[in-house]
C-alpha cells in the first residue's frame, strides 16, 4: 500500500511538471520572410499573437496594426501584398 501511494505521488509530480512546462512560444530568427516581407526577430506567445494575410493585389487595409482581444491578449494583424521573388 505504501509503494502504491509513493508511486501515485511520483506520477502526480511528473504530471504537474509536464503540464506547467507546456508553454509555447514562436521566435522568428534572422532572415525570416512571409510573402517576401521581413518578419525577423519577432516573438509571439499566448499573450502576443499574429495573423498574416498575403494578397496578390493591394489589400483594402494595407499594413499592420495591433488588436486587443477579450482575454487580454493582443493580436498583430498584417495585410500584406506578396512581393515578387527573383
């Protein structure tokens, strides 16, 4: 019985450690491009998000802006025109 309780305690500690370290974060490094636009050195996580919309022609609202969400996070919304590649 004592071994079973120790095993359950160890499993609960491991489960707690696995859940607490399950954070995700995206870091764009050097020379990262989306649709031909430079997005280097930007970091996004659950409080700072991003949405990139790429268009063949000029979009209705070109450029990037920050939008606040209901949960307190912010989303960077970018409407970009695809750049021609060589």
